[in-house]
C-alpha cells in the first residue's frame, strides 16, 4: 500500500529513529514501511497516524493498495467459480 509516512515525518522534522521510538518500533521498521517493503499492523498504523494527528486513511492510502486489488480479484474469481459449481 502507498503511504505518506515519509512525507509527514519530514514535515514534522522527525527522523526514522525518532518516529520509531514514538511508536515503539525500530528505525528499520519505519524505513520498511516508508519504502513499501512492509505493511504495518493495524495497531502500528494507528499509532503512526496519531503521531501526525491524521486518520489512518490519510496516512495509509488503502485505495491504491496492490494487495487490496489482488484480494478483490481473488474474490471475484472465487465467486465466479462458486457460481459455476451451482449451475
């Protein structure tokens, strides 16, 4: 998923290490989130969002998530298969 963590962190004048300390994780974890290598748990996403005074949806852009698109595609395929089995 895309996110605005780096943008907001820099706007607030925080280093990755400082943000990590504020939300109870490592600098490496913040870097992985910013670069899209890892997605945070819902609780970590919530904590990061609170640091910036934003909603989760304003920090983590779910509508642009590749994983969401894959999940929707998978549901459509499963629904189609299930529908064919009932014919």
